[in-house]
C-alpha cells in the first residue's frame, strides 16, 4: 500500500492518501449458499469422534480399511452345478473358509489363547449374576430360574425426580411441590436451539455405557460347521477379485458375491433342514441365500417393509433357487410381528452401514435432513429384536446382526433389549457365548476382543471384511 517515489535519484516512501486507502479496501462477498460438506465427510467426522475412543490404536487401521476396496467372497449355489463352481473357484486360488475353520485344531487354539482350557471350552460367562452353568436341555431348571427374582434397576439408570438448579441445569417441574411458585427461581442462562438439541441427542445415542444386566451368557458345545455351506475367499493379503457370476447348465446363477462376514450370523443360528426360519429384515438377500443352502424353502419366511427392497429380494431368489415360489414372502412392519411360530429367527437390522456412508453420498444416512432417522436407529433396532424374540418359539434361537462398529447399536441394543424383556414381559432368555466362532474363523477374519454380548468382525487391510456384529439369544420360555 505504501508507494515509492523517486526523488533526486533516491527512493522514498510516502504515506498513501485516503482515496488510495479506499482503492485497496474490499468487502468479502458471501455466496447465497456455501458449499456443504459431503455427507461422507460428515460420516467420517462422526466416526472419528465416537469410534476412535472405543477402538484406540486399532482405529487408524480400521479407518483406512473402511475407505478401501471391500473384500468379497463367493457363496456357491448348491442348486446349480456346485461341483463345477467349486472347481472353478479353487483354480483361481480361493479357499473354502468353512473347511479352513474345520481344520482349526483345539490344541493350536489352546496354545494361542491366554485362557485356561476349562475356561475356553466349557466355562460360562455370567454378566451381573453369580457364576452358574446352564443346561438348556433341563427345561424345569431354566423355566423356574428367575421366577422368584425381582429385577432391581440401579438408581443411576432411573429417571431422576430431583434435579437441582446449578449453573445451566434445568429444573424438573415434576419434582417440585404443586404449591411451589416457579417465579421464585431464576430463569435458565441458556436456551438451546433445535440444532444444539439434536447434537446433544446424537452424542447421547452414540455413546454406550456398559451395565451389569440380569441375564447369563451360557457356553454350550460348539455345533458342527455346515459342510453344505460353501463359501470361497482369497487368503489374507490377497486382493484378487472374483469374476462376475453367470448362469450355468442348470439355468441358475452359480454363486453369489458378498462379504464373507455376512455368513457368520447364519452359521450362528445352527440351522437344520426342517427348522422353521424367519428372516425378519430379509432384503437384499445375501443371508437369505445362505439360509437356503441349509434349510428347505418350504420352511423359510422372508419379511421386509420396503417394496423396492422386496422386489430386489424376489429377483435374487428367482435366479438362484428353483423353488423360490415356495418361500413365504411378507411385507410387514417387523415391529408389529409377534406370532410365536419359528424355531430360528434372524434379525439383521438397519444400521449406520459404516462402509456405505464413508464412500457414497447417495442415500447417505448422515445427510443433515436424515438426522432424526439416524437418531431413531437404536430404538428401532431394539424394537425389531424384541419382535424377533417374541416370534421365536421357546427353545429356539434369535441372532441379531448389524454391519456397523457402533457399540450403541451392537452391545448397547442387546443390553437395552434384555433389560426391557425382564422388566416388561414373562419371557426368559439367555445369551449364547459365541467365542468359539472367533477362534474357529481367526484365520479368515479379525475379531474385536472387547464385545460383551456378541462378536464383531473388524475391517483391516489384509482381510477387509466387515464390519459385522452378531449376537445369539436363546429363548427359554
């Protein structure tokens, strides 16, 4: 701004005039609408805030894996020419992960585990109650287990009736004497905007505070892995991809590409050919196809509330199963289903879908206009799981699963469901210990070690499957 002037062969600086000052002044002009952050960036910021404290040093690796190419596997269709399909997949260098898990020896498992053999193979883990072994075949014992037990929630979990006024805290009018004059109290210092209230709600619903709950986690003899389930994946560190599946000589598609971790909830159900199975949130159909490899179509019921998703499910079944018309397909709000008709129930609930939201802006749950929908997810997941338990016959099992790393939507939902079941119904349930699955499949997946009520597959670059959380509940009565 200061101009130089040539005087007698020398340069001198002179102070600019007022007019010259105005020439260099400018006013920043704001656009009518500033460019918003991509929804995928909003999702990543959310995960950095709430996942990093949970997963600690593992978070950077998980974060990179989420944003990298997902690893797929091939689920062989037993109704096609499966022998030809298996031969073709093996020629590509893929391995059958079920066979790999079957070959995992107990001796090797004991050497690599820090647990004692008795603890690893037979001891039950009891959460919030005295240590006790359960025998699920002893119906008399399980039926009367908690008949004389009253559930006593901790005072810290109950709504407070006495809120003191301190600083910015609000006064609860319900805790005041009816004759109290509210004008005697000073007004609050701050009024929160709707945006701030939504932000506080998001923080509250994204946090999970583990509590002791009145339910036992039981350990039973691990079932035999189903040989009929043929799923092929490349070894850890191998980023090869499978060719697109095609019709074979049976006029059916030979295999289905999906995340291999999606098979684990189906394995956890321990399905048998004549089990009556309900897939409560069936679309788009990957877990449904896996179920059909083990259960007759006549014993399978698929439900989804979305017309578009059901259309996609029917299209998948048409190309993979010769008797898909025998499958009972429903379009109902699963939260309203209470018929106690099924021996096995799969509850694969809508969730954050972590991989999708960090990579795609389309249909992204972190879009600002969808914040209320996202905040409602834990409540919706809880209601869906309760409906699944109500649809399950006594002695049957329910598997709950998500594809998110969110502790609030994983262990947090199991905790909330158990508390509500014990307080508001006569249903008896226990949680099954699935640590044997983490041991069997450790050569294929990376598991999180700190889940309380289930198992969680963590994404990593060498085995970029998941995230996939699953928990198994057995209904006693």
